[in-house]
């Protein structure tokens, strides 16, 4: 049976592909906005001001990730397996995230004041974003739609907010507004996106279920989520600490160049996120009924991630310098070298997106946390050592090495994750065979 015949006959595959289409459209729109509008803003602000904006966003992002509490995959998993528990699962998750959001908002503002006590603009940027992020407690609605493979209901309101924010950013450039205007726009985008998400849920769920706070459910979620929370924080450390350390050990201009480069690198990270969010809930349901099929499908998914990431990295390696020059201009010329290194981080990020959910499914969250902690430590240490010597290039190399450990080599150390390490190794060695298997119809 070939691929097209399988697609026609299996509703689960059709639903997953439809979900991927909606999420893919969302990410494409955001990628387009990042390239067109983002580069327009970068050119307007220049390396120093653009660097200051991203410095503030990095501080906010580092603290904001704590408010997620690592609940994302757990809520998706629990609703996918027990739809009747939706009111308690969403209600308990919402309260936990709301409390955490308030606490991290205060922590982010304090952190900004400690790092740059005289920089009032930076403190205002962090405060605006952090206060707006309290509304992200409503992200539990997005988790519900993911579990139902109905992501279109979350995509539409957030895309409307994104489009309006993009128009506002363009207007800010042509009206010559100051740096803080862009922080206000970013904060309002978050707020209106969450309000739209709530409206979509109320329209989708008829009759509307009443969310309930349940202490035992909250304790259960937290008892399982804390390793995921630590992992999320550590991931953010080695994804965003580089910008903070560059701001302290180098200059805001180098932060601007580095931020320009990683924007072109990280826009591709949406690909594995979309695919994993759409496919993994379906794969999970085959784990008990058909373990062999579950393993085979996971293996194909890992191979697909490696294939896609290598294609992206190779194309960027050749086209990167031209793209940087065309988009950002000569003032960001150093970003091309940073991009040529950082783009290879995706080879590990792509498989890491899948294995992150894989760890949750097999209840290996502590193992996931341990490898992520080591990855973060490696990244911070190498950044401190290499930034004074090589600047942004050194930071990109540090991120690449840290990500390779956290997403791949770290699995070999823990006996509980060595079977996943073997799956990833097999994917790295034979990913090039995947297209032939797919089109011959022999791939599971």
C-alpha cells in the first residue's frame, strides 16, 4: 500500500495532516513576519537598539518559561487519554499557571533591576512583557486543542493578533517611534492573542464545561511536571543565556548581530514542533495496542526530523551570507558567520523536540531533566570562556555543543535512555534512506 492509499483510508492520518497544515500555516506566517517585519525593525533600530530590545526579551523569556511549570505535554497527554477529565485538568492547570505567572513577573522585573539598575528602558521592556504574560495562563486552552488535533481553533486568533502587531510594527518604523513602542506592541500581541484563544474555546465548546480546581489533580500534575519544568528552564538557559551573557561580557551591538542570526536559524524550529504536536498524540494511542508499530513509527519520525534538519542546515550554509546581506544590510554583516555555525544546532533540536514528548510518554522526565541541566551548565561555562575571545561566534559554538549533549549524547550516559540514544543514532546513520522507503510504501 503506497502513501496516498494510506492517507485516504486512515482518518487519524488525515486529522494529523490537517493539524500539521494549520500549524504549518501559522508558523509560515510567523516566519514570513520575522523575515520581513523583523528585519525592517532591525534595520530601523540598528544593532545597539535592536540588541537592547532582545536583551530585555531574553531576560523576560528566561523567567517566563518558569510560569509554564512544565505542564504543556502533561495536559495534552492527559486530555488525549481521558477526555472526560477536561474540566478538572484544564481548571487545575489554569490556576497553577496563573499563580506561577504572577510570581515570575515580579521575579523578572527584579532581575532586570539587578542586572542593569540604571537602564530604565530595559526595565520597562521586561516589565511590559512580563505583565502581559500573566494572561498566558489561558494557554491550557491551546493544550486542549492540541490533544484534540484541532489546532486551527488556536491558530486563527493568534494569527489575527500577530498580523495586527506586524502592521503596528511597520507603522512604528515609518512614524519613527521609539524603542519602547516595540515593547508595547509585543506585549499587546501576547494579551490579545490569549483573549482570542479564550473566545475560540467558548465558541468551540458547546455547552461550555465549567473548569474545576482539584487539589489532588494539581499535586499529581506538579509531581510529574517538576522535572519538565527544570528541563524547560535549562533549555531556556542554553537558548537565551547566550544573549544575556553577550550583553554583559561583550556589547549590545553584538547582541543585536547575534539576535539577527539566530532569528534566521530558529525560525526553522517550528517544523519539528508542529510535526511532533500533531503526530505524537496519535502515536501514543498505539503504544499499548501495538508496541512494535509504536516503536516503528517513532523511528520513522526521528529519521524524518534528521532529514529535514540536514536539508535546512545545508541550504542555509550556502545561502546564509547572501540572505543576511539582503535582509539586514552591511551593519549586520557579522551575523552571517554566526548563522553558519548556529544553523547546525537544528540537527539536534529537531530530534530533541520528538524525544522531549517521547520521554513524557515513557515517564522518563527525570532523565530528561538531568541531561538538560548538564547541557545548560556546558553552555553557560563555554559562553563565559569563549565570548571574551570570539564574541558571537564563540556563543554560537557553545550553543551547538550544549545542544548536542542535551538532545543526543546525554542519552547514552543514562541506562534508562540508551534505547532512545540507539533510535537517534540509527536515525542519524540512515536518514538518507527515508525518502525511498516512503515512496515505495515500505515505511510504517
